């Protein structure tokens, strides 16, 4: 799927190739590094472990990359409904969930994150899903603003606090049928 983005070039969104997964993990860590100063050491280690895990290689999980001029600018994972999205939680999710959204610092503010989220929404629409969800840290204010602008609503009952450090992992859900 091709998009026009701010700046030069076209954005191509495609499925990640198996040989790109290591690069994607490195890119995730690099793009989230800006939050290290805001987090406790323990929370940063938990976040790094999540970003580096192999959860995105479970059966049914789709990983998409945003490519501009042959360079990977960002990526996202779409977990299917009825999958376990988190290592520490054995409950399954009732609808697809967007996870591990990351945009390289060199490509920020060009609409790439939004395009990756829209791609996941479009796929879920085609599959006749009623909702699509995601979780994000309370410290990720720009991401929260983007999700809310796109119509995602917080589902407080699904929020959780993985550590006792004041950071809430907020749950959001979009009613696809209202789109």
C-alpha cells in the first residue's frame, strides 16, 4: 500500500521480511530510547525487554514496515483477536491489537506512525472486526494525542500498572464500525 508523506518520497507499507526482524528490534529500541530519562530503571528494563521480545513472531501476528526510498522508516505489529499480546498476561484479547509501533527518529513528524495505524485499521475493517485496540504508556503523550485524534477511546477497565512507579499502561480501543 503506497501513501504520500510529508517531505520527499512515497511511503510503502508492506509485510516485514523474516530477515528484517533483528533490524526492527534495534529500530524499536532506538526510537523508544527518548523515554529512558522519564522512566525508572526498572520500568525502562521492562520496556526494553518487551521491545526486544519475539512476541511479534507468534503465529498469526503480522508485522508491517513503512519504507521510504528503500529505507525502513518505521514498523508496527498487528496481533490477531484471541491472541496473548503480553508475556506477563495469559488472558487473550477479544479484538486485534496494534503493538510495537515505532518510527525512526529520522522520519518523525511525517505521518508515518499514523499511516501504519491506519493500515492496521484498514486490515481489521476488511476482516470485519468490530474493534481494534492498543496499549500505550502514560508517558507517551504524543502517541496518546495521535490515537485520540484518530478516534481511539480509552478503556480504563483494561489499563494496568506493571510496576509500582506511577506509570499506567493505558488501553485504547477504536470502534471500527463507526469509521
